[in-house]
C-alpha cells in the first residue's frame, strides 16, 4: 500500500511489457527474458514476437536488446539508432529498412532478407549474417569486426569505410585480411 493506494501485480496482464511477454500471443508474464512483449515508442505501441508484421513501423531509437523477431516482416521500417544488441532476426525480412547507426552487436540475422537496407555507421560487431541477402545494402562506415558473412550476397552493396578485423568471416568463408577473401572491403 502506498499513499492509500493498494498496489498489486495482475497475474494475467493483458499488456505484458517487453521483454517479458509471451511469444505466442498468450497474455502472460514471464519472469525470464523471452524477447517478446509490448513496447511503446514514438507514440505508438507494438507487440514484439517471432513472425510479427512491423512493415513501415517507426521504431527509431527503440531499446530492443535480446528481442526475438525471428521470421518477422519489417520492410520499410525505421530502426535508426535502435538498440538491437543480441537480437534474434533469423529469417526476417528487412528490405529497405533504415538501420542508420543502429546497434546490431551479436545479433543473429541468418537467412535474413536485407536487400536495400541502410546500415550506415551501424555497430555490427559479432553479428551473424550468414546466408543473408545484402544486395544493394548501404554498409558505409559499418563496424563488421568479428561478424560472420558466410555465403552472404553483397552484390552492389556499398562497402565504403567498413571496419573489419581478422575475426570477420567473408562470404567465401575466408577471414578478412587473408589472401583470397571476397569481402570487398
């Protein structure tokens, strides 16, 4: 009780906050970090879960650490300056998405469609980008140190000023800085 107001926790909240919501639309609260739930950003609310349809959503500046958006559709969304550290975006569609200066450190993006995405100056250290489609993506100034790009398609991607290191794996499986790598940066 506080100031005459009784405070209690709803055992079945209908608005389970990120990252403790249920990933199957069940309005339950989880003590553990599920990577799902409601977020409120830029005067809008979104339910975050695998397979979510967030086309055109303005999630700029959102704090989405550990989010589970496996298989989600985020085409034309604005995720500029969003914190997606350790995010699960495997198989997601992020065509023409704005990820300017976003934090994608340690994010899983295996098999994601990132065609035309704007990754300018994004932090992607340790990101897993294996088998991603990065055609026509803008990676100008992105930090790809320790990132995995095995079998990624970098056709017509803008790779000017990309940062990489000896632990960055190129599309052909060779490490950046070694003979025969095909990173292109």
